[in-house]
C-alpha cells in the first residue's frame, strides 16, 4: 500500500515548486509604491505580505532585491511584471496584513548594484 505523502495532491496545479524564502521587494500598483517581502517564490510566481490592499487582477511592476553571489553587501535587482491572482487578508493585533500571490508574466530587466 502506497503512503499518502508520496501521492501528489490533485489540487496542486503549480508547474514549478515553491521555495519558502524572505526576499525584499518593491511593488508598484495603481500609482502606489509598496515595500514587501516574499513568503515563497517559484519560477512563475511569488507570494508576498504587504500592509496595503491590492485588488485581484491588478497589474504590478515588481523589483526583487536578490543577494549577489559576488559580495554579501551587493544586490541584484530583478524587475518583473506580474498580476495578482490570489489575496488573503490577515489580522495581526491591530494591523491588517495582506498575503498576495502573483503570477510573474515576464522579466523586464536584471541589474547589479
């Protein structure tokens, strides 16, 4: 008999696996600039937490700030375009936090610091 943890979930529809990681990022949506950080990341999308609501299907300009392999203080900026495909409101004490999943549509530019 096969164990349940070895059977892929029928609900799992992601093409690429998600990796839990915290990467700083900036989001620009509807003329608002928002600082955020990832909760998880994959080749096709990310989930991030912000303290400002963003509507479903909103187009985003995204800048991920990845550590550069050359030096610990250097950062590689990856600019992407994406769209919000899922949102979830959470309350932490008196603060409202929002978890957003967005699909990365294309990578626009990559530059070092």
